[in-house]
C-alpha cells in the first residue's frame, strides 16, 4: 500500500469516527430533546437514553422536564372594596410539549415573561371582585382556584402545563401599613394617658383617705393623751397635797433643795448674793428642828 493510499484510509476512518460521534447523543432523565433539522423542528426525544441524529443537518435543543417555579414580582392590586394590596404569587409548571414550546416561546425566559403576564392579568381580574376581608380568610380559595384554572388553560398554548398557582404574600402597601401603625400607636398612647390619669386619680383618692384616717387617728390619740395626762396631773397633785399636809416643813425643805439644784446647775461658776437673801435661808439656818410629841 502506497503512503498516499494509507493516509487516505486513515482520513476516511477518522471522518467516519467523527461522523459516528456527531450522530450520537444522550438524553438525561431530567431532560427532553427537540431535534431540529435545517431550522425546522422534526420531533421530540423524550425517553432518556442513547439517541442518534444526522450529522451536520440535525441540531438539538434541550429542555428541563422537571417542575419549574416562577415567583412573580410584587404588584399592587385594587380590590373590590377599593383597598390596595401588594400581592406576590408563585407558579409551578413544567414543559409538557417541547415542540409547541419551541414554536411559541423558544426559551425559558420568554416563557417566564409570558406566564408572569398571564398570572398578573388573571389576578387583577379576579381579585378586583373580592374584598380585603375575603382575601384574608378561607374565602380566597375558590378565587385562587379560578386564577389557577385560567392560567393553566392559557398556558397550554405555550406547551406548558401549570400545576399550581398560589398567593405567596398579600400585604397592605407600605404607606397604608405605616398609616395603620401610626393610628394604632396614637390610640395606644391615648389609652396609656387615660390609664395614667385614672391611676393618678386613684392615687389621690387613696392618699386623701390615708391623710384623713391619719388625722382622725392622731386626734383621737392626742385626745386620749390629754385625758391621761390630765388624770395623771390630778393624781400627782393629790399625792403632793397629801404629802404637804402630813409634813409642811419637810415639803418646804424639799422644794428649796429642788430650787437650789436647778438654780445652781444653770448658773455661772460665780453667783453673787447678799447674806440676808431669802435664797440663802436654808444655808444659814438649816431646817427647823422638829420637837417630838410627848
């Protein structure tokens, strides 16, 4: 075999191997493959496994066969009672017909954009007929079911199967929430002021009763003390009168000694008196002698 023929055989073999490799592809369990020949879709390779295609002419577009989750951005909706709410929804769907999906939208991003518009349109139409009270209660379930059915029916034209549409969140707008919060805060402050005023009034009443009871109690105690003091003074005077009547001289001496004690204790170190002063009578002569009775 000549060298030229040998290189020709090698080239043909390599081209055959490359063609064989280009004609084989694998479909994963989580994917669906759409075969496109010269720009025209030819069919769907939905079952997983090893597949074959025509090199050069056939190309592949893979789509995920699993459930997809679409979270719509928050949007303000006017309800039937003219209340505004911010609603966030989420939608679960899967690509059920890759061929129709490719012809209708082509990419997953385009499908998400169209599904977002469908959900928003249906949401505004249905929630525009309900009240805020119904939206926040179990009464919203029939409305959500209607929205889900409407979106699912429209999405079939895109080759998409919608399995679930749910309200993820439904809140009042920030301005309305802030106004409600401010109103609640002012109401609580008003109640707090009323309670403080009532407590202050009760405290004044309790303090008044306590002061009145204290005054009554002190008056009674003082009255009883004055009575007891008067009775004690009367009894002391009786005792002193009885003692004075028994021995007047001794009583005079005792009173003089008490006078000396008080006067000398309160005086200065030097006391100037005349010798014949009545104050010094007891010092000069002493007590009078008592003659015993025979």
